[in-house]
C-alpha cells in the first residue's frame, strides 16, 4: 500500500482517480489546485503524485517542478488533455516521471502508478 497525492480541479475526475487508487489498496490525499498540492507535499511524504496539468493557482508543470525539487521527491504522473508533442519540453522540464493523455483507461492509470511506486 502506498501513500498517494492526487491533484485535479475537476471534481468528477478527482473522485474517480481517488476511488480507483483506494480500491487498489492505497491511501489517497487530494488537492484541488497546484498550490494546495505543493503545500501538502511539503507537509507529508508521498510515494507517488498524480496531477493534472491544467489547474488554478498553479499549473501542474510548476507544481511538479516544486515537488520534484524537494529532498527525496516522489515520482509524479502528469495528466494532460493537451497534445503531448506540444508539451513534451514542459513535461520533461517539470521533472515528471510519467504522463498520461486524457482520456485514459483506469487500468492504464493503475499500471503507471504501480510502476512508479515500484521503481521509486
């Protein structure tokens, strides 16, 4: 069981990801924007972070960069509905471990999260 932070400003997606990860046996904390995700990551140790790119107050790229810039950072999965080819440089610069394009399959999300935790 891992401790995972999920950050997304869309209630439905946040609930779906949280439910999926909890059903798989993980502890899940959630944030509704990038700034809140960074603050949670500063206060608590997470085994992985799943984060949307487009969020208010701080986008996922900047939040990811702040989280991965900490001591012993968790791996970060970025979720984007944007064209990855256009965002490839930003994804790499943010320090993200992986990315998934929306829409994605639940099984794909679980597989990527499990790999990130295993390889941490």
